[in-house]
C-alpha cells in the first residue's frame, strides 16, 4: 500500500502544526519520521489513517484521496502501535491479538493459529501468555502484545508512534532489536515516529527529519548522518556508539 501527503498543512488553535509536507511512502518501505517534540511527527502519522484531517493539501492511499476510502475498512488494514500499547483491559492476550482478525471474520481455527504465531514472533510463549490479562503483564510484555496485535491481520500498513519511548533504556534496546527482526519478515509499509536516532537507524530504510512542522531532510538511512541538518543526531549516534564500544572493551 502506497501512502502520500501532498502539500499538507495542519492548523489548530491558530497554530500551524504541519506545513507544506510532501512525502510518499512506497509500498513495503520502512520510513522513520524523526525530530524533536512538537515537530509534527505524530500529526503526520495520524494524517495517514484519517485521525487528523489536513487544513490544506491531500492525503492519498494507493493514488486515491483518503476521503474516497471507507475509513473503517482502511483502518482494519493498518496496524497501529503506540507508547502504552493500549490493550483492551477486559480481554485476555489472545483476544487482544486476535481482535482485528475476528472482526474480519476469520475462522476460530485460523484465528487461534495466527494468535499463537504472532505471540511466538514477538517472543512470548503462546501456552504461557494466551489467557493472561493485560493488567498482569510487564510494560515490555504489553508492548510485545501490542506489536503482535498490530501484525495479526497481516496489515498493508504498520504505523508505530514512539512505541518504546515509555520503557527503560535496556528494555527499549532489547525490544528495538526484536522489532527490527520482526519488520524484516513483513511486507507492510512501515511508518515509525521517533525522537531516537538509534531507533530510526535500526528500524528504518529511510529517515525523514522534521522541525517545526516542516520536512528538513529526507534521505536513505546510510546517508542520513552525513546530511547537514542531521549534525546533532550524528553527534548523538556517535556518543551512543562510543559508550557501547567502551562497555564492550
């Protein structure tokens, strides 16, 4: 599924949140939207599934304006992961993971097999976790379930809104590596919002840098740190690598 923002502005409360954004996300591409808080990253993500409407410009899916699509049906083809996983507290892990496939009318046998497959994919043993309630899970386990739920219906698009920002650094690093492995197995178009350059470099093939609602850099991963607007992020990345190297010495 190809996504596009064409000359998009978003204004709210007299303030421009997103300005003149032109971006295309090719089918199967993995793109990170990187930038500081308030840069417009999450707004761009919400534009892609219709949770935010542009003040000017157009959002399109596979060449058709978003407004021409059935938004309910479209969102069922999109996986969505946010910071706190947002699991349904009254449903066990299996019901959470299988929620969208069940809405799509999958048979019980197919649904059970898919739930078990997805739990295994994110590193959770199905026999142990299938009937566990969300309130008993750790933060990392909840996020893993959230990723499994987002992938369960084999979505055409996977939207990730700072999925690990609320976790401690060690756990965040572990889940980033695990998610990188998962994403290599999916054909979904992936759009990741993050302020963590290491996460962007690990999970995306292309990095878009936003500042004050505008795109200031759009490069392949390998070229990003050499971009003039990425200097501060290059310094951060080098510092992270230096700390890692020192720890391994």
